[in-house]
C-alpha cells in the first residue's frame, strides 16, 4: 500500500469555526503569545493561561469536523495514511481518521507539572487552579508552548521520510520544527499544498499548489487520488 502523509494546520479547522492563529482575524492578533502560550506565562500568571485554553477547549466542544477532515478519512480505503497535525483540536479523530500524530499537543488533555508522563483526558472544558495530578501537582494544558521542545518531531521526521505522497493543508509553515518537515520528503515524492492564500514556494520539487479552502480542495484532491475524479 502506498503511504500518504498529511501535514495539517489551523486552516483545515477554519471552516469548522476554529480560528487560525495568523492572518487578519487570527488568534495572535488578540493575544500575546508570551502572555498565554509560553512557560514564562505559566510561571507569571497560570490562571490567565488556563483561562485562554479553557476558552479554546470550550469552543472545541461546540464545533464539528468539516468536509476537509471527513474527506481525508476516505483515503484510508486505498492508502496507508498518516496525519501529522499541528492542531490541538480533535477534529481529525472525530472525523474518523486512524493515524494521527499531534505535534503541538491536545486541547482535551491535561498533564502533570512534575511528571510529563502523567496525561489525563478532560471530559469537560474547564481546567482550574487546584486541579491536580495523582502526585498532587497542578495540572497544565497538554500543549507544546513556545520555547518548549516538540517531543513528537523525531517520529514525524521518520514518517515523512517514507512518504509516497505528501499533502500539506492549511498551515502558514512559519512555526518550526513543523515547517521544516517538508524538507525531509524525497524530491521524487508528489507533494500537494492546499491553502487559499498559498504563496509561491521555491526549492520544493514536485509540488502542486491548490489555492482553495480545505472544505473544497481536500475532497477534490481525495477523489483524484482515489482515481475517481478530475482535478
Ligand atoms: P496559521 O494561522 O499560522 O496559518 C493558517 C493557514 O491556514 C494560513 O496559511 C491560511 O491561509 C490557511 N487557511 C485559512 N483558512 C483556510 C481554509 N478554509 N482552508 C485551508 N487553509 C486555510 O496556523 P498554523 O500554520 O497551523 O502553535 O500555525 C502553526 C502553529 O502556530 C500552531 O500549531 C500554533 C500556532 O502558534 C502553538 O500554539 C504551539
């Protein structure tokens, strides 16, 4: 079975109603990364950090996967599919995709501040000061903050190196190390980039840019790859 590797970013969830980070209406226009998404922020004002992620998590309980997430599931009929996502939402899971690697953590999980191996599923949206792990330490969002290592990146590199087809959907490709993953894909491998605002990309061989929203571009590409439609 051919291996399809898909790298997704906030853009694939935009049509579900989840805000992207950059761009005119992006989250980082209203919040400063240093104040809500960094270890220093957590030290300075953990309540504010929890509140920021509580709002994101609350919203996640109210939205659903869109046509882009759903179309990717169909690829599993014919291909070995691995999704590497920068997203902390669970919309790929809820759409039904099987193999998902979260590079930047997961909003619906919390983890211990003394033992990073202690990770807990959150059944409801609020995570509060005083919510503790079984060793008695405060729980934090299970999110990779700016300035922190990305533990899953080595696994991601191994996955992309073996891609027969590589698809990038809805990411501005500015946050490293995720943005560097495409450089590990072999030159011969066909690559697709689906993003309505994609700029020209230089130095990447065999790249097809599809300037459409995920909800339209992904189902079309999936049909094409399944040998059913025309692009
Ligand atoms: P960005 O907000 O940086 O980029 C979103 C991309 O999605 C842009 O290129 C948009 O053009 C595109 N886009 C918007 N609507 C779309 C649609 N309907 N269909 C397809 N594409 C669409 O988000 P990311 O690249 O995911 O990290 O951001 C990377 C990381 O930066 C995030 O994981 C997060 C953030 O800070 C952390 O919080 C650690």
